[in-house]
C-alpha cells in the first residue's frame, strides 16, 4: 500500500487512485489540522463520504496522513471512525 496522502500538499486519494490503479491500498487524506478544530459529527461524516465516494470498491484506509496527535478532540476522532 501507499501511506501518507497529505491533503495540505495537494494530494488526494482520488487523484492518486486515478494514477495508481484500483489495486494499491491507499492510506490517509484526512487533514489533521481540520480534524483538530471543533467539528460537528455531521460535518465529519460528510467529509468522509466525500473522500470515499470516488474510491468505492477499491482498497483504502481513511485516516490522517500523520497519525493521531495529543489534543485532537476525542469526539472528532470518534466521529471520523464511526463514519
């Protein structure tokens, strides 16, 4: 797989998927700076759906490009993984 898709660097899972083909597992693409800000669970769910829709049927691990950091709102992290 390919890990570390950083949206702040102009990378998108959909763009990499288009170039890499349907078989390579892609990982990342949630902006940790955005996730660190207070977000309604509905906003997080909408962002997840927007990121995953063009990747339907292909291997992907949606998460931050650099892991989870101290200070991330727990409710945001929970909403991300429930979505």
